């Protein structure tokens, strides 16, 4: 029973990791990068403190392994005969942005739940696109006051998102995965 469950967990993990890696490296390199990720997982699993952070932790390892692979490829150019046009396929914009859209769907709801000063600051700067200086002038507060409200509002928004979902980001801050927390306080959370 345990062996079957473990095998299913590894299969499920592999089904998620393989496409993630395949979109980022040449097809001939996918298996090497996957094996590198599994080695990193084996070495670091004992240090993982929070089981709920397993998914984001694995994707962080995967991003690091892909980045290391690309750095190594720059230092030691491949002599493979694979032409450039057959390298990693372009990332499907629809697939790439799915998790990001899931998070974006909740941002305005979560912003509306923030205390008034932070809600106003984030609505003006993040949702309506005003600069912090313009928003400060509009609300009649100092620029440093607006910066403070925006920063605190972002922190509170991040706390709300973290309470609702497990979110993994890439090095540039783009959303990679968004999965609901089983015990999350947000009713109706529909992230994947």
C-alpha cells in the first residue's frame, strides 16, 4: 500500500515537472535536468521544514536546475547536431499565464478586504496604474506616506494570498503554480 502510494506520488510529480522542464531546455537535455532535480530533492528533503511548501520548494529546485543547466551550456557549448529551431519549444502563453490569471482573479477581492488606507493606495497604484506621486497628490498625503502605505498594503496582500494559496514564483516574480491550501481561510478559493 505504501509502496503504491509512493510510486503514485513520484509519477504525479514527474508528470508536472517534465513539461515544466521541457518548455525551458532542449529536448535532448530534459532527462538530465530532471535527474538533477531529483538529486537535489534527495539531498535537501531532510532540511524541508514545512510540508505545505513542498510544491513551491520543488519548483524552486527545478528553476535552479534549469538555470544551472543554461549557465553550464554557455560555459561549455554543446557539439550536438540538433539545430536551433528544434530547441525548447516556445512557452505557450495560455499555459504560462494560467496560474498568474488564477492569482489575479483574487487580487481585487483581497485588495477590497484590506483596511482603507492600504486599499486606496493599492487600488490607485496597482489596479488603476497611477504613480505613487500621483496617488499621494490625489489623496493629499506625502510621497513617503504613500510609499509606506503601498509597501504595507503589498505585505498585507501577500499575507492574504499566502493564507489562501501556495504560490510558487520564478526568479522574476512571475507565478508558476497556485494551489489552494486545504485549510485556507478564503471561502470559494478556486486557484488550481
